[in-house]
C-alpha cells in the first residue's frame, strides 16, 4: 500500500474538496450533504442536484458499502508505475445515504482476483498522506 | 424543436485527412500542420478554396484554432467559430451539429470541422495524470487518479465489468467487434491494422484493464481530418453529390457527469451503457427516423464494449442484449447492420471519430472500399464518456 501511495499522484485539495481530504487524513469519511433536503452527493460540488440549494455540510458516514464495479490494471500507463504490478481500481457504492447512489472510485485492500467481486461488502479504511490529505480505501467487511 | 427542422439544411461536401500515423510518427510536423493538410485535402475533395471557409467548428479543445487556421489560409473573413466541451471524441457529432446550425441559420457559408492529433505535442492521457501535480482546475481528477484510475481503459473496464455482471455479456462479444474491424480493414489500404484476428487471438492478447485486453483497445494515432459543410444550394455546384445532414444531437443523461470517468451517480442502466441513451432519443426525435431506417452504422470504437453498448443505447436491440446482437455476422459486411466498414478506430486509425464521418460520406456517395449496397442513411455515433457525447444521421 505504501508503495502504491508513493507512486500515484496525490489529490490537490480545492475550496470545495479540502474538507473531504482533511477528514480522511483524520480517519473519517465525510460526504457532502444538502442542508435543505438532506441529499448526499459525491464528488463535491456547489449545488444540490435535488433541491438546488447552495447550503451544505460535511456529513460523517459509516463507510460501509458494496463493490459496484472493479477492474484489475495490468498495463502500467507510465513506466514509472511498473512497480505497482497488477492492482485493482474499484467503484464502491455506500450504504445508507440519502438520494441518488453515492459512489467512490477507490481500491480494495486484501483481495485477490478470486475474491474481488461485484456486490462484495466492504468497509472503509484510510491511507494518510499528511495532515491535510488522506485517501479513503476499502477492505472486505467481516 | 420540431422533427426534421435540420433535415437537408446542411450538406457535407468535402472530406479530407492526412496519412495515418502511429503515435508520435508525425511529431516533426506537429499538430497544426496536420490540421492544415486535412483542410486542404477536404477543400480539394469539394472543389472549394480554403480561402472560402468562413466558419470553424471543432471539439475536445482542439489546438488548431480558428485564428490560426483563418490566418494561415488567408480566409476572407471569419463568421463562425464554435468549440464543443469535453475530451476525446465525444463532442465530434456536436461539432457537426454546431456547423450545421451555423449553415442553416445563415451565420456562415462554408464551415470546416477539424480535428488533428499529434500525441507528441499533446502528451498521453494516462502519463500526464501519473507524472504531474493534479490540476486544481479539474478537482474530479483528484477523486480518480490517486486511486490508480489513470487511463481510459481503467474507466471503460468498469462499465464493461458491470455489463458482464448484469447481462452475461461475453468476452467473445467484445472479440467480435475487434474481429469485424480487422476484417473490414482488409479492403482499406490506408488502415493501420489489416491482419485478420481470431477469437483466440483476442482472448490470448494481454490484459490491459481486466476485462479489457489489448485487442479491445484502439491505438493512439497521429492524424488530421477535416470535413466541409455548406448549404445544399451551394453544394449543387461542387464536385460530388452532396451528402445531407438528416439530424444531429448531443448531450448526456441525468447525473452522468463524466460517466465512469469518476464513479458517478448515474442510474445502473446508464452506468452499463455508452451514456448515449438520451442522445439517441433526441436524434430519433429531431430526425423523425428510427433504427430500422439505418443502412450502415459508424460507431465510435475506442474500446470494443462501447460499440455493443452504443447499439443498445441507439435502440438496435434491447438493453443488455447488445452482446448476442453482434453474433452471427449481423454487424459484418453483408449483415443486417454493417458496422464500421472502414475498420474504425480499432483497425483504420484513431482520429477521434472524424474518419467515421469520412466513411459515412463515402458510403452515401457510393464509393467506399466496403460499399454497403444502396446505402441511403448512415448513423455516426461519437465517443462515449464525457459530456456531451453526440451523434449524427447523414443521408444521400
């Protein structure tokens, strides 16, 4: 995991997204939630898709979900990434959010091509980069 | 907008392209020179001088600007300049829609749609993500690249994997798209990949982003292409019988955003699609036509599954049945719906969809290498992925 972290680019926080990355650095998964109607949304944006309100807050969520889709990357897009070898990229759909599905691009720890499957229940864990940035990643839920 | 408002209001009168090079092959010439050569060739095909061009339309932040092109060719005046948002080849049909609107409204008299790609100038997509600080101006990239979603193949694989999961689509269905492209390219002497392949070759080709293999992916190319559009009245005096626009559309469905180039909040049906359901609805509505009217389909084939998903989105078969639809030779020459008779992105060249339009024009003129007999109506589907994607219908 550390090697993966070192080889891939870090997020660049912005005014809208800094709270997400900072919470992950502190070991919390937060998702934008509309102050007016309660709909969750991701990736962060300035307006609510459901009621068009501009008021929102970060909502701590439990961080459990299911694998919605995944791929195993075999071909390094850059020679510098060759040490990554074969790795997975997954989309996880979170449980218990309000409104349209909330999905994150992430990766799944502790799985093999034999065990990673669509529908696999997963839970969040965090890869801390520094005080301002962490990455929410997932592992099979036990 | 009422049906058929744009029907026969704009004519495609000249097609042009450069030689088809592999990525980096034309680096010494550069992107702008490729664009200029394509424009010259399209004008030669039409029997017009580049000086007569007064409108410029492109997509994907193409670098050959109207300012540079009009100056280079000494155009008398510029009356129209339009750019469609979004990357890759998704906006290609939108650039033709913009051009047609400029012609139909009298805004301009001769519009050229251009796209030129020289990878050495622009850099490779995945490598740029992996090697540079992620731009604050594109915050969504920070939600994908740090997690290893770096290339187009990674993104399209997510859609393909879930389509397989939901509908039982087979790798052999993806293989058929690649096999058909190579078979078609055998008659196209300009095509980059003319060696026939088998299902075995496909399934044995190396994994890129599971379930996508090497032969599911088109190859980046150095190429320029251009198409000239004018009024049907003006077209009567030009070199070839005019090919007329029957309709065009661009867009994306609810909460598509950048689709699976990001996790998205689109519906499950749209996630397992080419994101072209609403573009198709609009195309059939504005044209007053239906899938049954189409004689030949030019479907953007950057990755094989997107042809299958596109055929579903455009209503040639039901949702989820695109895999079985391509079985049995249906999309091959002589089949019920020939797809990409020029070889497409997969076998001819990857020109972000422009060569699909060129081929549609040849089919409707009746002078294609793999001519579909009596082709009267061609569907051209642009790239899946970004917002907006797009499509056009051309008739003779």
